[in-house]
């Protein structure tokens, strides 16, 4: 298979422990590095197991990602879709490996994601979060997300 995706190093930063982390981006995740999709699916499975996610993965052939590597291993991911008409970046899934949480990785990754979104032309970032996903709700607040809508559902 020929490669039609680009991985770009965005920054080398320090986490809360003073460890170096690499923040990278991938412009087309559907054909991007296999380890990126493996991380996406394992994170999605965790959300589904917790009752916080849907089995519909939400990405498209044009989905992009900003992610964090430590020692060449992906430990965090923000996968997103960009809508040029709405000038909006929509987060499909964001996750940090359990073993690497509470090190400030999400915040580091998110600010690089914001820069990448602005470069695409985005004026807004959106995300759906399950009401019971306390960890994600807390991390969203640390990067200044505010709730806008409540989605009401009734099972039949």
C-alpha cells in the first residue's frame, strides 16, 4: 500500500513530571500509521465498556489527529474532523492512556490541536461528551470548553 498520509512533528514538550513528549499530527488517519488506529480503537472500546461511547466510530476518510508519543509509543490522541463550511473542528475522540494520566498530557496535546485547527481556518472547536464521563468533562474544562446543549434521549 502506498502511503498518502503525512505525519508531522508539532512540538517536543515537557509533561508535569519533566519528561519529554513528542506531539505529532497525522493528516489522514484512515490510512495513517496502524498504531494510531490501534490506539483509537482501544480507547473507543474503553469508552464503550464504561457506557460512555457508541460503537459508531465517528471518523471519516478525512479525519485528522494530533497525538502524543513518549519513547515512540502513542499515549494520547485527539482525532477530529474539520468542516470548512462551518469553520469548525469536531473532536471525534480524545484519550490518554490510563498509565499516563494526570501528567498534563491532554492539555499539552489540546493546545497543539487548537493551533492546528486555527491553521486549518477553524473558528470553533466542538465535542460530544457523555454526561457520566467525569474525567472527560473535567479535562474539557481545563481547556476552556463550556457546555452548549443537552441531548435528550428516551429508549423505547
